[in-house]
């Protein structure tokens, strides 16, 4: 009788440990994945106050690649997860070029296939005091 009780305790403890390990694996692999960010180019505004960054975002096999343009103050570091700095987003991997036509005017030009409509591409017409223009008709 004492042996059966000990066996049940071992089975119960093993089940708890196995459950914890499965939960931890599920949580780390499915619920909290991180996206990768690769900077493709950067361009400083004529007065050096801002930096426009073109980068590629990859969140794994279940999501498409996206190309993103973000703007930040020149003294701050790049953060690919900062949604508030994004001004232009395209699905797929088209070529994106940015240029400053003035101290506060950024032009974004694209070439290459994209499934994203013009309305979806231009996230913000303004970022702080910067006007963002879509160079693609």
C-alpha cells in the first residue's frame, strides 16, 4: 500500500513538471515571439535634427516581410518596435528610397511589387513637424 502511494506522488509530481515545461515551451514559442529588424538605409534631415530609417521587419514564417520607414530624433537610438515613429509601411520586399526635400519634408519613393494599397502605405502625413510625402502615384 505504501508503494502505491509513493508511485502516485511520483506520477503527480512528474505530471506537474511536464505541464509546466509544456506551458513554458508554448508561451515562449507561440505567444511571445520577437520580430527581427534589419536597417537597410538611414538619412539625416538637412539640419541633422531627424533621422529617417528604412528597415525590414520579419516576425517569422507566419507573417509577411514588411519594409518600414520610421523617423526619430537624431540623438535617439533606433527602435524597430516603436510604432509611433513609423510613417510608411509596405508588405513584401520592394525597394524604398527616402530623401529630404527640405528640413521638414521627407519624400518616400518605392519600386517593386507590393500588395499594399496607397492608403495603407502612408501611415502618417505628418510626424511631429515633418511632412511625409508618398513619391509613388
